[in-house]
């Protein structure tokens, strides 16, 4: 198995949501499939597919249908051994079980609907769900005006000029397992796809587990509701290397003048 340092990764910015699970694993190697399944028992959470079938991590090779349909029907989540991307997918099932189940249900409902209408391809509903599953970030804020700056691509105003207020009033919670994988070795242009959750100030005083539960249940409800995130364009671009502390370069104002990352919003 690959030699790693999970302790260092757990301490890295934007990995806070996975920290409790890293602390239950051996620090210097990736866990086996069996260890991931035992982790479910350790934390006392029983993640379930959109169908309600209990999730189990299994080696690839048994699936006979579309990935999401297989998860829905069996609860089996294919997990390649010694693979970072699949490890983060497994940990996302533990950190955000309700949202992962809702995404699974969204996929399967869309597949059934398209089959009934004789429509091929993935379609915008599934594209949006996949994009969030891979690259999603939840922007949690007590200041809607700051969230609007992000929507408007006012990057320097948000991340630099109003930096102190942003640090006090906003959190960036990574959901996407593909994004976690990319954050191991950040690169210029690394971008997440954001959704927004307004909260009251006391939210930030809650224990991490309770914060994640609130996020998870709210996002699950949105993905199950037919009115949210109907197409990829409803997810906002978020250049994650602009978040203070993710890379050392963000400690200088001129960093936010780099148009490779901090592009202005296109106007109609």
C-alpha cells in the first residue's frame, strides 16, 4: 500500500470535514476496503444509498449496471484499493451520508425519467449532480453580502479587502471527492463548484460534527427537491487557492491580480 501522511493531510486547510475519519485510520498508509467498512462501525453512522440500502465498500468487478443504479440497488460502492480518489469518495459517504444518498436518488430518478421518455445521454440533472459530487463546495456564511461578492467574482474584494470579515463570517466546506484529491497537490486554476448556505452566527460555535450534520441535511433536502440545481450552471465557480491559508502566495494583495485564477464575471 502507498506510504502517506494522513496526519499532515488532515491538518491542511479545507480538509477539516474529513479530519475525524483520518484520526481513526493509520497515519502512514491508505486504508484497505475492509478497514473502510470497519470505520463505518467505529463512527456509528450507517450511510445508505438513495434506496435505503446500507452502503458497503467493495472491490470493483461485480457491477452489472450503471454505477449509480448499482449503488441504489445493492448499496455497494466500488472502491479501488490504494486509490486516493476512491478513498475520498468513501469518506464523503461517511461525512455527508444524507447528501450522498440524495445525489444517488437524483441520478436514478433522472435515469428512469429519461428511459421512460426515450431520451439518451446524461442530461443536465445528472450533469449537475456529478459536478457537485466531484467538485462541490458548500459556502457557509452569516453575511449574504459576502456570498454575493463570490457570485459576482469580486475575488480581490472578498479575499483581500474584506479578508478579516470573510474569515470571521464564512466557511468553505469541501464536499467533492475529486476536489479533495486535487487539493493534495494544488495547482494554479484549481476551481470548485459552490452552493451557498446562509446560517446564523451561533452555527460557528457548534461542534464540527453538528455543523456537518446541519449542512448535510440541508443539502440533501435541496438535492431531493426538484427546484434546486437543475443544471451545472447553477453551481458557482470558486477558485479555491484564493481562500486565505490554502497557499502561501495568498498572503499578498497582488496574488489576486492573477487572471489565470481570478477572472472577472462575464457580463451579458
